[in-house]
């Protein structure tokens, strides 16, 4: 993955082939391959584990909208996190648009060798600038979860877990999340 055009526009984004993911970050167009099976599986499983108690409110508190691969138009950036969540009090209804313009309360990026640098650097910075409160970096190759909270416009590490640990990670601390479920092949 590399930035290919400085001063990129939404027209450039629309020209990205359908088998690729296009994003504009800090004015630069980035193209990456669709998620590899290991990353896609981890993102899907995480969405399933969080969706039932937090989005559907089944055996959990509800109060969230959880979306896989939403397109976010935040300022001049067009970002596609692997998962994003909005508190229902901030987004009581789904928008009738192709992209979300309201910054999420939580994002999760599933790291891969082709996206890790962009996710950790420019996208983290963009999420912080837009006021996303919580950020998770999930790495299926390293079997790890890093959790951050935005404090005073800076990312504060809240925890790093790996392997088969069971965690209570912000902002979903009431859920005991078994990481081994995410790495299962």
C-alpha cells in the first residue's frame, strides 16, 4: 500500500477498481487490496461478538450501532475502518447516504502487512483529529489487541493483550472478550 496521488479528490476515490479499497488520508489517495481471509475472519468475528450485546441489545446493554467497513467522510478524508461504532444517543438513526459524515465513537482497524503503517500513523492521527474516543488495533498475525482512548487530543494506551487472553476493553468493558475466538482458523 502506498499513497499514489497528493491532493486526491472524491473523483479519484470513485476511480479505484472494485477489487481494491480506496481511502483519502491527509489529502493522499491510498489503495489497498481487500482484506485477506485471516483479517476478514477476525473482523467478522469481532463484529459478531460486539453486535449482539451492544448493537442488538441481546444479553447486553445495547446503545450502539456497529458497522463493518463503513465509509467515513471526515473533513477532507475518506476512511474505511474495518469496524466502527456510534453510540445511539449520537446517531439515533442511520443516515440515508452512502457515507457517514459523523465521526464514530469507536473504530477498529485490523492490521495487515499492507495496511499497518497507514493504520498506525495517518489514520490514527485522522481519527484523533476528528474526536473518535476509542481506537482498537487488532493484529491477527500477532494475535494481539491494542486499545487506545483519546485524552486531550492524544491517544492514550489502555491495554495490550495477546494470545487467548480474556479482556474487558474500553468502551465495551462489560463484555468478557475471548481473544482466541478472533484467531480461530
